[in-house]
C-alpha cells in the first residue's frame, strides 16, 4: 500500500488504472448472484478506498475456492454420492410423523447429499471435558482405522494424550489419518507432518498457509470430525487444544458442546473425511472398504432420526443458514441457540424476529467474555432489533461461549461446527448433525436451561452506546461480511 501511494504521486496513470479497476469490480459485484450483505460490504470498502479496494477484492473477495480445489473436491464428492443410499422406510416414517420435517430432510439430502438415518445412538456432551474422556475411551478401542479432521490442533495436554494413543494404534497396524487446517493450526511445529509420519500417522495440512497473499485463504476447513472403525463418530465445536477442555483459561470458562454417534449415520462422516482426504492425497483406497458393515460393532436400535450434513463454499447454496431458518420458520413453541458470534444477514435476522413476533420463545446465548473484542462489538450491535422483536439474549457470564447448537420444540436439534457469522455460513467447510425426536434433543434443552441460569440476560438499556457508538456499530454491520 505504501509503495502504491508513492507511485501514484508520480505516475497519474497508475492512480487512474487502480480507480478504473475498482469501478469495474464494483460493477462486477453488483451483477453477481450472491448474498446482498456480502456484496454491499465490499462495495462500501472499495468506494471508500478506490486505490486499493479493487485489489483487495481480487485477493480476498472471491468466496468460491479456486478452480483446482473445486475440481478435486467435486470429483471425490461424486464418488461418495454413489455410495449414499436412502432408506425408503425411514422417509415413509418421517412423512407419517410430519410432512414439513420430511421436506427439511429432503432439502439436506438433495443439497448436501447425505441421507437421514435410523439405528443411530447419539450422546450429547455439554462440555469439552466430558467429550474428551469418551474420545480417549473410544480411541483405545480402535482396531481398524481412525480418521481425525480438525480446524485447530495445538500441542498440550489434550493433543498429547490423544497423540499417545494414535501412535500406539498406528504401531499396532491401525490406519490413522489426520487432516488439520493449516491456518487454524498455525502454531504447530514446522516439521509437524514429518513428526507424524515417523509415528506412522498419515497427515494432511489443508489449504497451506503461505506468508504472501493467497487467493484461497478465505476457504478454511472448520470441521471437527473423529471417526473410529466406521461405527463411532464425534462432532461438535470442540477442537484439539487445551482451552476446549478448560486445562487452560484464555477467556474464562470455555463452554462448548459435542455429539457422539454410534450406528448407521457414522457412514456419512466417514465419507466426509474420505472425500477431503482423497481430494488432496494420492490414494487408491476405495470408499467401499470403509463401509459400516465392514467394521460394525453391532446393530444399533434407538429412538429418533439422525442426519449428518456438510456445507461447503463449492456451491452457492447456504445450506446451514437455510436449515437454521427452516427450524425458526416451523417452530411452534421455542428455539434455543448457542453461538459464539451473532453476525447475521438480513435473512437470518428477519427469521429470528418473525419467529419471536409469532410468539415463539427465541433465546440466544453468546459469550460473556469475548475472544475477539471487535467481533464481540459487532455481535452486540445486532442485539437491538432482535430485542425489540422479542428475542431474549443472554451472555454467558463465566466465560466464552464456543458452542454451536440449536434446539427446537423438544423435537429438533442441531449440533455442529457452524457459527452464526458470514465466514461459517459462506466461506468455510463446515458440518453438523440434525437430530429429530432423539433422546438427546431433551439433553440439549436441559443444558440450555441450566446455562442461562449462569448467564446475564441483556436488555435494551445494556445496548446504549451513544451517537458515535451507534455510528461505529452501523459501520461495523455494513462491513460485517468482511470479518
């Protein structure tokens, strides 16, 4: 930027060229078929900084992964889709219970490709500590393969204890594979993959971070998946770092949630992992070698229906946001939400407000102690219209709320990796689990009601910021898609 400013002082044609580029890119953005708030945010930035705004958009504005990444992932996804089969009897049962719910399941099936299952036992974890202990127990039982895919892997008590088990299992012949996001795990040693290879652990750093401008830095692997032998899977907001199990306190008590699946639905998480692995690692493995019957513990029978799903920036379908909005639109009694960030577009804000105005008890819990102050300020800037519509908002007093969970009407719940912000909803690779009439739905509700007892309810008087504060918040909201 400094060099460009100096050059434009001496060469008018450079200044004119950059300004023309910015104008052309604004016209290009206007013509794009994507989220209006995302377009408006970029247009404001470009017009405010005409010399650099166009360049910023070229490097950071494109939401879609580069062509090579799209081709690789789409190729592997097509292979996986061929192995995902619907059970007509399950769809018929759901149709008899509620036609609207069948529509939600069909939407996920058609747009995320993953079907709805019965015969899957689920366990809900209201904290990282409780899930961590069960992760260790299940890892110890592994006999065939262990797949891990995480946004953050960081050295410490949690990772070191897991690594010890992974190393012993790899030495015993278990196929151990790890995918970690290279930016999310930025502080790992530079020779981390070499260290893992020496231990017999196959390793993939997703979308390698380079200390120069990169066109694909926006697209991160924010998923958290652990699959063991094809019959057990873990998902949720919990990464492999000590703050997630409160071994260290960075922002007070770290509140997170997770889910364990045992049974047929694990097949979807197995394929999610293998799609990502085979897209970036040369492999002759057939997906069918990892099918559930191959290493199944036993036939699982339990109440309710389970539908894992993935959301990617490969398409223009905001799957996670649409499912969240769908739950809000069909809610009759209540919707309770855990989210670390409340940076929502007009569609989501309208859905939240409309549900509250219809008489639905909409409650949201956000962090009491933020991890990023400017982002928390942006979260709080969205409180006023929601509060005015009747949404009840709480801040988790003991510390940081990192959970990403929905629960609705004692029937539906979602536990996953998806934040209520633009990055999760539009830019990142994400995943989650939709639960319908499982016993864990009530466990999630119980956890929410217990959590709000530890939280402070926010009122309109708490949101007064004065004229300049309100102006600053308005600017933040306009630029929110860029955060």
